[in-house]
């Protein structure tokens, strides 16, 4: 039987909780820790402060967003609809 390599964020879980749950958790943790680009200054310095709160380390711009990423699919959709209706 071959041994699988431990993933970065789920290594502490060991063999518990199943493969699918561990893969999903690893994906969420990866998205949560990425540095995103700032909406205000354009720099790649936006980090997650807490659930839904994001802050740019470069310009200090703080804003709300999704739990694990600064933008959500529903938020992007509503922004496009609002832009279209203002014309």
C-alpha cells in the first residue's frame, strides 16, 4: 500500500475526517491566506483580519468581503447588475 503525502494545512488532522473533507479544508485555508490585490491602491497586500474583514497593509484600506476571499460570486454579480442599471 502506498503512502500519500500530507497536505500543507491538513497535516495535523492525520487520517481523520475523510479525504474529501481534508481536501476541501485545504482549499479554503489556501484561499484564506493568499495576498489579494487592493481595490483602492492596486497593490498585492490585502490580508484577512477576521471573518469577512479585509485590510490592505500598503494603504490601510479596510473593507468587508467574503469569509475566505475578499469578493464573492454573488457580490460580483450584484456589482455588475448595479453598474448596468446606472446607465
